[in-house]
């Protein structure tokens, strides 16, 4: 991948300053680098004091870490954002229609657009959801769509996060920090706000309350507890929404409703924003060893006594093998071609694709079908011969467990270094709220940045950092 062909979001490909960065560049040229270095240290201290950390599993030396924050904003024009929003909304509507279909009539399979084994052999498919329609017909209440950019008008969807997308607390804290540090920048740029996300989230969740709900819906956030990698976010969102943060042992089924323990006794919960995986949700219906869930919650859910957000079984839309069918899925349910393109994908379960991937491992990115967080993947161009051969053995042993994609020339955005600005690769996770009232896309999202020069791995668990993402008012 030649660095000269990479699109830089500030400077384009020909070192000509792009319009969204005009005001920023004018400000930056008048700044003292020593002052900015002090501001970068100050921002890190703010994050440390706020307690914005995440846990890294399997790392004995540092279980809890601070996610590095870079003070240089990523800036997107209002026109660019409007185009993205059309594609994101189309995709999210298609995902919701797909989930309703595969758990009910399965028309996409009958039409031959999706092989039956994509469902029947998929561990993310929940038979307990067959014939079930969630309150309001919404399966994916909160969605994170991971996007990468390769040119001025070229955006691709890297993956869909329809189960329990995380990272929105960093989006909000990044903006809060930037507003404190550089108020003068916001007076020079008309940046669309993100701070109303928690209020919008609560409103959207309440709009999905079940029919049996009486009066104002009671909303709660279900967390696995303090040892979960995203616990900070669970507590942050509950606090920002003004709702209770609960663990499984705080909840029980009483008179056909799920109720939470309070100082005044048990109170019925109408909408539960759960941040635990399906398998741990209900020991009576799923993993009997789970101590994190609520015994009998699925029975209450099926009888219409509670809304679970996101709905159980939505994880099949996260599946990277299903992802490879998304252009067909979008067209099948919307009658339109997908506005946002997929990254070309080889399904290693197919013999011809497997043969191609094995012959070209050094040039491809290979991912586990159910993998996340940057774990269990191979980036061919940066891998050693030993790593490639180890992956070759894995692929041959379980080909259906992997998909492969070309190595994209991800766009770069400047980060602040000791010597000034330097380009680094980025992706973007916009956050989408869905309810019977409509779809709301927060202007911006979470920009993740690969802090190492030349690295394509942006995941925080693999050493990546984050940036504030600005969408300008046109």
C-alpha cells in the first residue's frame, strides 16, 4: 500500500488544504506548539481524573487502561455528513427488516438471496426469538456502523455493530474535553452538537416501551458489573440519562414483570438497555451457569412485559459472514442499491474463495466471523512469515470461521506529535438510535485513530486512540 495514494482528510492527495479544515488551519498556524503540548497533557489528565478507562482482557501488566486522546479534531463537512446519513439510515432499516424476517417468515431465504446454512449454522441465531416481534417492531435500538474512507467521496462500511455497540461515552467526553480546552475553536467553527445524545437515547428507549406499560416508562441499564471492559460507559450513560444502573441480582420477575430493587421495594422496569451478551441474559433460557442475567426475563419478554434493547438475537447482524451479504440484504428489503458500499469480502467457507485467500494471505486482512476488538485477525502486509503460516493452519482447520478482505488505503487525519502534525489512519463509528418514532443519527460519532505510524489497527484494545469528530453546519 503506497503512502502516496492515501487520502488525507485535511490535505487531500495533492497537499491542498481541504475546505472543512480552513478555520482550523488558520487557528493552528497562530498557536504555540509548547502551549498545545501542555494542552495535550492537560487533556490526558482530565481523562485520568474522570476515570475514563477500559479493561484489556488477557493482559496481566495493565488490566485497566486510559484510551489515548488526540486533541486534533477530525472535521467533516455538513454535505459529506448528509450523504453518509442517507446510507446509514438505509442500512439500519434493512438490518431491522432482515432481523424481523429471519425470525419470522424467512422470505430472504425462500427467495434464494441468503443460504439457509447462514442461519441454521450460525451460533448468533437465537431459536428462542422465532415468531417473536419486539415492541414497536424494533430489534436494533442502538446501532454503531463502522465506516472507513478511502477518498473524497469513497466511504465503505467495515462492519455493523447491532448487538451492544460501545464507545459513545468517549464520543461525549471527547467533545466535553475539547469544549473546555479550546472554546475559541468552537467560536470559529459551527460544529453540530453531540451533547444531547443521552436525552435522545432515553427518549428513543422510552418510545419502545411495551404495550403493557402504564404511564411514563421506567428505563434501566443492565451491566455485567465493574469488571466489564465497558463498565465506565454503562455507569456514565445511566447517570447521563437519569436512570438506574442495575446488575442481574438487582432484578427479579414479580407478577409477570421484571422489577428492580429500590429503597422503597421492587419497582417494575419497562425498558432494559442491556449491556450483557445473549448467552448471559437468562439462565433459565440460555447459559444456566450465568450469574449476570435475570432468571425468567425471556418469558416476560415473550409475553410483552418488557422491552430489551437491543433485542436478543440481533448479534447475527454483526456476523462477518452475514456482512458479506449486506448489499443483497439492503436491496432485498429496501428495493434500492446500497448507498454505502461493503468492503469486498471472500467467504472462506467457499472452496474457491478459500483457495484465493490461502494464495494471497500476505496481501489480505483475515477476520474471525464472530471476532471483535481487533482480536483474532491477520493483517497480511504487516504480518511476519511465521504469523502468516500460523494463520494458514487456522484457516485450513476451520475455514468457515473466517472471512478475508483486501487491505484498504484508509484515509488519514492529523494527530498532534512532538514535532507538530502527522497523518495517522482512522475509522469512524457513528451512533444510530431507532424507535417507532424514527431514526436519529448523532452528528459525528467516535473516530478511532491508529497512533503508530503506518498502522491500520485503530482498536483501543490494540493501542489505538480516539479523537473528537466534528460535523460542520453548512
